[in-house]
């Protein structure tokens, strides 16, 4: 009996053609570039007009991985002008960027589950995988449908995938510091199952979660209570804490707070050393992305010369932006704004409250609207385009009585 014919591999399509990318760069610059932001950066990140000083963090805004993802999405429409193009969820966590892709007729597909829409994909369709990556089940579905795949997954995310796959190969359980419902963590946890699908993972978010796991490592406890605490979306199928916490490897969603990931590693190491007499049953690997770390470090540096107020600009569902807000609000009045439209009213700021997980309204700090000298700090997450940062800068000066024309002249 003859072997079944192998499924033919789809022809690779190079969308990064020089003539395409030249047009893409022009489009991206037109949509997202900011001459004002570039000028302030060149001048050391600070601009003073009258009694108002605007200070930018040394690192903020688009990172390389985000720029690459956007470039590839734009290039897809150029290379396939007449074909249907689909995107798994959002390309990045920024409403403005995703709006622009929508205007290019790039259609968003569900990312939490494989819906009937995926069954309607054809070999003529293009499917874009976002910067966060996608779970293996989604990738398998795209392959099954035979559509052209444009994969924009960030290289730093892929490094994490290689690490958790190696854990699974060695029968080591991946403990992933991240948000169980986040696109990247869902993609990473699927790789933690390993190529055989027999691997295991546990997703932990907080230090309280960590202490609970450490207590279980040391003393055991009620297994059913353990599994209920984390829920099915935070651990692999068949996860047994009595078996699968014997050997563990720590990894993380690349956009988490670095100091928190390091503390999680330390506490788990201490628990395993106490249990085993050494830390041979622990593997760790720093998987915080470089851009995330740079933006966090730059904000800590800015806070050494504490501004009077801080605006953090970015999408409300952006993990790396959220952590910048957490850093800022420990030190000074900090407002997480989506864009300058949050500052439209002269009475209140519309901003995202991390505690209530909802947009709320707050009065402006009195100093911002007074005649007193003030230093306004501005930073932004890795998925925030420069044009939104520029609009925020213009609005901050406008609130201080400085017109856009005066700012342009300065």
C-alpha cells in the first residue's frame, strides 16, 4: 500500500519587496510620524515655554517589533490589493493603529476561540498573525485552510516559545508570569505543551499567586482548591500540582513588570531550595523584552527628577503600558490616557483606572491649570504611535495657555 501523498507546502510570498516597503514606509510615516516629538527628542527630551516644562522619557513609543508588525500588515495590502485579508484579533494594542488597518479593509477575526469564520477562509485569502503571536490551534487552522499566512510575531515572543518548548521536552512544567487571558500568554502556553502536547504549564499573575504556589510546593494542600483558584484557563489540561510542581521552569509574558518577574523567580527558588535542599529543580530565563525593559528603566530615570504630573499614553488593553502606569502612580499623580481626546474637557481628565478596570473622570490637578511653574512628564507604551504622543504634548501646552503656533516656533 503506497504512502499518502504529502500535503504540498504553500509557496512563500515575499512581501518585503523594496518597491513595496518604500511605499509602506511613506504611508506609515504619514500616519504615525511626529516632527515635534522628534525635535524634542533631539533636544534632550525636554521643552520649556514660559513656566511650563514638558519632559519626555528617554525611551517610549513604538518598539522594533511593533514597527515590523505594522509594516508587514501595510505591505500585505500592497502585495495583495484585491484579496481578502484577515487579522487574528488586533495587530497590536492600540485603537488608532487597528482603526487604520480597518480602513484598509483588513478584517479582524476572533482571537479567543476559533469561530465559524475560520472555516470560511480559502486558499486565496491572506491571514495576518499579530505581534503577540497566536496559539498553535489557530496556526494549525490557518494551515488546514491553506490560506497565505503573514506572521508578524515579535522575535522576543518567539524566544519565550523556544524556552517553554525546551522545558516541555525535558518534562519541566512552565510557570508563566503573565495574564491568562492575554493574547501573548495564550500563545505561549500553547507552546508550553511541547511538540508532543504532553507538557504542562501554570500561569500566575501576582505575588499573592506566587506565595500560594510556594506554600503548596512546601506543604501541599487541597488539590481541588488549588485548581479552582487558578481556573482552567490558567493551567494545562490534566495539571496536577502534586506531580507537576516537582520540576519547574519560569518564563513570562514579555511585557510584564521586570522587578515583579524577578521577585517571582526569587520566591519560587527559595521554596524549592527549602523543599529539596538546592535549586536543581528550577530553570529560569529572562524573557522580558528589551523594549519593555528600556521603557520601564527610562521611566524610573525620569522619576529621579520627579515631574509634577505624568501622562502615560497608550491603549487601555496594553500590558506594557499598564506597567508604566503602575510605576508612575507609586510616585506622583499619574493618568493613563488613550490619546489627547481624553484631555478635551477643561474640567476633567478621562483616564483609565487600573483598580476599577474602567475609564473614569477626574479633576485636573490644580497646579496644571494654575500660573505656577510646572513640569509635565509624558511617556508611552511600546504600541503607541508618535502622532498620538504629539497630540498629547500639544494639548498639555494648550492647557497651560501655549498655542500650537507658539510651540511650533519654540
